[in-house]
C-alpha cells in the first residue's frame, strides 16, 4: 500500500489533537486565571529511497499563552489577582507545589486557606495557612494575610507565596496544574504584588478559538479525503496487476 496512507494518518491525528486543544480552551473561556493552551506541530520528512516527498506531522512541545487575562473587580476580600508574571503557590493533589493564576480563595471547614477545589494555599515559607475560627481574612497588596476578630487587634497570619518564573519556566501537567520544568519549587518573590478584590479572567479568545476549530475541521476532512484517495489508488493498482 502506498505510504500516503500513513502520512495522511499523521496529518489527521494532528488536526484531531488541535481540535481537542481548541475545544478545551473554548470550554474554559470563563474559567478564572485560565491560560490558553497552545498546540504546535513540526514536519518530519520520511527517510528512505523513494520517500523523500513524504512528510509526517508530529506533535512538538506545547506551551501556553503568557498574556494575562482581563481584570474582573469583585470586591470580595478573599479574591486576588497576581500582578505581572507572578503566580500563587498552592499544594497540588499529589502533594507537590503547583502554581495558579486563579486567586479565588476561601476558608475550609478545617480552618485552612484553600482554593475552591480544596488545594491548600501556601505561605512564603511553603506551609499551608491556618485561619483562626470566626476570623475575617483580609489580603494585603504585598500578599500579607491578616485575620480580624471582633474585639481584637488585627493578627498577621502569613504572607502568600508569590513566585515569578524566570530561568525555570512553568509547564502545564496532565492534571491541568502548572509546575516548573525542573520539578523544583520556585523561590518566593518578595517584590511580587497582588490586587485584592480582583480576579483575573481567562485569556482565551473565543472568536479565535472558533475560527481555529473550523480550520482544524477542514484540515481533518482534507486528510481523510487523502486516505480515501490512497485506498482507491491501491485498489486500482491491484486490478491492473491482476490483468498482467
């Protein structure tokens, strides 16, 4: 069978993968702090005699769009938006330190400062932050977490760990959490700041995603037509050989 069927298959697989990435981005167009995922592919010529015109489509290392999402003022005391390229440090479901731009926090029933999905928010010392029972929590622009209890002076609890990746970039894992490429925790950035009462929206462009999905669908259809052409050519070649 002509090798066209294999090259067309890689093209169809690449188009299907891109469609999946764009669909996930579009589904998270309203997710707080979401970073649009990128899908990149490279062309790899097939080696061998008579195969120099064949090119495979292979997935390359993908990343995410670094542009910050729009600021959304909420006025909520436990909402915060990290400024610049700073990220909040939280404890991942696997126990490792992960990073997020979603600054919607709350106090759990056990008295810890957590994310909406229950991940503990970490202090600049790398430990979870405990909140006294019945305390009102206030976030400062420098990340300071202060507890206010009626009839008592404000009590500083800790400082949120804000990390700014430089030489060790962040990568999105299979679980959707961001970790460093080396796997080592980032140091706390003492100069990082946040905006209390503000949330960062998703940086996904819905119109761009929909246009990309249309283009990926057309590309997939084109690759499938090539597969049909390869099958038809193979049948014709078999019929010609049977006549000899």
